[in-house]
């Protein structure tokens, strides 16, 4: 009996290769399906790195935070009759200066430009105080911000240099001293029944020499 012809081994190998699907089109589809996305496509899925505040702003915020704590302690001590004005008032004045500079010195954020020094002192202390005309020195208005120990706080400029002025009755000012506090200078002058303090980075006062009590 004649037997059927046996298949050629080489042909069987080719058939197995075809069964595995050696198709360039399929390979291309699979390659695209399992190719990882580009790093640019994943970038938007990652959380953005936090922005770092400039060091001067961080220091400004730290000073204001410390000042708020000091003011709170001062008020508590005052309620108990233990307030030490000679130490607390300079710290308040310096804190107010830093706060005004941080918030935009002379702007509406911290300054009432409609407030007049003479009228304000007259209302608060029954004594008017006026600034005579002086080249390069101007009053910006009343400081609006942190407590200033009951002082009438005003913002001023000497050229481009920011200044803070604080007015108190002499009896209230007590033995508050002048000097350097936290890199700022505190100057003092007695004008009539008032004590006036000027805070700035300048070695000499610019506003104090031009203050006077008007007649009448």
C-alpha cells in the first residue's frame, strides 16, 4: 500500500512561524500599546514644587508675628497692672515700622492719608502738634495696623526713606529710652506736653526738629 508523503520539516517550521503571527503590522500595534509615555506627558500629573518666599519677606513675617505675640503679652500685663512701658513701647514702635514696610509703606494697606497730625493730636491729647514746612520731609498719614501702645502713630518720608512717628503725653511716655532696636533707631523729643518718637534706619531724626505746638 502506498503511504502518503511525509511533510518536509522545513515546511513545518515555516508553518509554525506563520501561526505565531510574525506580522509586522501586529508588532507595530503592540509596540505602540506598551511603549511608556514620554516624561513630558507625566509632568503635569506630579505635584508642583512649593514656591519659596524670598528671605526678606520671611524675616518680615517673622518680625510681625513676634510683635503680635509681644503686643498680646503687653496687653495682658497692662490689665494686671504689670506693663513695663519702657521695654514694651519701643518694641511696639519697631514692630509697627516693620509691619508698615512689609504691607507697602504709605499705601492704603497701612496708611490713612486723610488723617491730619494736628487734628489727631488735638483730639487724642488735647494738644495740637504741627510739622513745619521742610524740604524733603512729608507726612503720609496715620498708620493703620498693629497697636502702638496708645500713641498717635503717623507715617512719614524723608526723601525715599520711610519714617514712623509716635506721639504720647509725657506722663504716658515715661522713661522710654532712645537707641538702636532690631536694626532701627528710635529718637525722642519733648514738644510742649507731648513726647514724640521717630523710628527709622537713619542716624539722625528728620521729622522731630520740625515739630512745634501751634499758638491758639
